[in-house]
């Protein structure tokens, strides 16, 4: 174990941005399901909702992190413990 050690760090999560992004993803998913999907079984609605909201949440997260320069998760500092 030459050169290796134990490290720690500070990671900051912007909960307001994460909550707003999650609510926006859920709202848009419900809107799309209500407008575009008709006469399906209940489990297909649930599956489509989970898939759409997950895709929108991940896409919005990466858009905020990289494209809009408003990071949701930031690593502030990493430092060795020993």
C-alpha cells in the first residue's frame, strides 16, 4: 500500500434545485401521460410514469450540472486523513 491512504471530503447537495427538478419531472410526466396515453392497464401507466419521470430527472440533472452551470452536487474539498 505504497502511496495510498484514507481520504475524506465535503460534498454539497443543493436540495432546493433537486426538489424543484424532481417536482418538475413528476409534473411533466403526469402531463404527458394524461395527454398522450389512453386506455391502458394500470400497471402500464405506472411503468410509463416511472420511466418518464426517471428519464426527465436524469436529463434535467445533467443539464443543470453541465450545461447551465448550476450544479446540484458539488465536491468542495478532498483531503487526506493520514
